[in-house]
């Protein structure tokens, strides 16, 4: 990928740094950000009210009506997702690690996906944007992540674990495809091909 550094060890590669969002994704992100900016002062105001009015509790009316819906909405919002954690807003959180028998995709210490080398059919570069993509979520303006197989015109059963939708590597497994976006694609691809050869010989 253009402008990519080489911040990796022999066995762990960091996902490429993100680019600025454009089009509908930027609009969706701005909408989420403004929703958060509205909800956070509301929650803060509720707790400040409790500090100065000790006779009330979180379960008293009208406090419960004020804070509970805001808290639920904030927890469920895209940029504050409980699935990846608060530091999804930072670069370098998603990584791809080569283990003895499998490639592991993880976010910090949380394992997102295991890909046994023996299941890999082939690997190819993605050099054009995916079209009609579904089932993939954007987190923290940086990370594209799918909990279950999504879909696109190009790849009917697609899982995404990366920082871009228009470049990266496509890994073909028996029944689906996986899009990842490692830094230093050439070195990563060579190592993956070597691992695949070791376990399919």
C-alpha cells in the first residue's frame, strides 16, 4: 500500500494506517460523532445533578428517564462500540500474527479470526473498491470489521478485518473470502505463501 511503513516483526504485521473517509462513509461517521457529542453532555449533566442533589438516585424518576436511554444509545453507537473497545480510534490496534499452524487476526489481545494455513486456497491483491458491500461495520473511523460473513458483488461470502475497502489482500478459503490490509504487503504475502506451502506439501 502507498505510504506504508515497515512496523512489523518477523511474525506480526500491523494493519496499514487509515486514509480519510469519503462519500457516504464520512457522512455516516460525522452523524455518529455529532450524536455522541449530544449524548455525552446529557449523561454528564445527569451525574452532575446527582452530585448536587444527593437525595436522588439513578433509579429515581426523572433521573432514570434521562440517563438510561442516553447510556444505551451511547454504548451502541459505532465509534464507542463495546466489541473492539475505546482504542479502536487509534492506529495500530489490528494486527496479523503468523503462528505455527495458522494466521491469527486480532485487535489488541482479542482474537478476531483464526485462519489455518491448510484452509487457504489462494491469495490475491485487491486493487479496486468493493461494490454493494453488506454486513461490514466501520469502527472508530479506522477499522472495517465483520462479525459474520458479509457480501459484495465481487465476493459473495466476504469477511473484512482491515483498514480499507479498496486495497489489501484477499484470502480464499473453501467457503468464503477474507480481506485484510497488512503493512508491507509484499513481505506479508511472501511469508503467507511460504507458510501455506509448508502445510499443504
